[in-house]
């Protein structure tokens, strides 16, 4: 008559033992980043949200853009770009920061637009980017500079505070208000490579280039008001003005004398 009581007694023992076993299992701590924590190449310091917004404005980020944030930290820059409709990717070496960023993107409901990769930024293909954002040391910026200069002309690059030495920024903006530190953004537009000798119907065009700064001559006469922004070029020669687009070893556009083309020799 006691056979039916044995399972009940056993269940009672299990129920009483289970909480004790659960209490011995250590609780998993939630990762929280700390300002100044060490990373692979830099320590982590978050970019103020006011400056993130300014960086997006300076780069004119839209839903047509592919944004890559180098050293994406807690994901705030990527998430901000995703909220603007852009496809945004964060490159971050710390796996815990990557997981935190994914959670932050999910909370902001932009996971379909914001993705994060545990990767070394020096080993990452940046060729798909139309916009690159970063908050890295000047030495890291300089090491990345050759790769950035080989990206498609017109690619926008925005940095928090730190420059790229003698490659002068196209634009610089400092925000005030609630921002008290790390409040300056710098923008560069990757220039087309135009240095060399070009053949035009109007004669021989010679161009010298230092990043986005260009000088030159047309048939030996110095150019005036020469400008290069991305793949857009303009200059004057005598009374003629020329504006056009650069496409590899070809340029074409319009001027005071009508349409013009040039091919690099």
C-alpha cells in the first residue's frame, strides 16, 4: 500500500534539492563597457551622440549609403546611420562589444540595417563603403590612409577629432551645447587620381596633384581656380571654364566652349 507514496517522496526530494543546486550556479554577469578599456589598437571612448549626429550630417548619409564604422564600440554610430535608412556595418575587435552592439541595435529596432563584425579593421575590405566613420588615433588614421585613398572617388570619410596629417580635411565642424569633450568632426572626400598629362581637343592638359589640391597648365598656360572634389573637377584657362567628371583615365564635361573630353596619356 506504500508503493504510491515512493514517487511522491522522491519528487519532494528533487524539488527541495533543485533550488539548492540552482543557488550554487554562478550568475552570468552582463557586460558593461568602461570608458578607457583597452582594445587592440586604441582604448574605448564613446563618441558623444551630438557629434555622431553631426558626422552623419557632414557626410550627408541617406538610405542609399553603405556606412562602415571602424572601431564601432557600443554600436551607436552604426545604429544612428541605420536609423537614417543606411546599410551600416560596424567593425570591432572586442567580441563582447560586438554582442553588446547587436543587443543595442535590436533594442533600437534596426537589426535589419545594422550589423556588426568581430574583425581587424586593417584586414577588412572597405571597398563597398560610400561612407566611413572612425574615432581612432592619428597614427591609426595615417596607417589606414593609403587604403582610404584607393577607395572609389567620392567616398566620404568622417573622423572624430583626429586628422590625417598633411591630407587636409575638406570640412571641419565643432559642436557645442551638451558636448564637452571630443566634439570636433573632420570630413574628407576621397579624390580621383588626376595627376598626369591629358590630351584634349583644346590641347595638352598637365595636372599635378596633392590629395584634393590640384594645379596645372593647358598648353603651357597656368590653370586658374582648379578644384577637385571626389570625381568632380573644374578649372579655368584664359576665358574658358571647364567642369566635368573623372572616370579613370577619361574626363568629360561641359565648358564655355561646349562639351569637352580628355584622355590621360
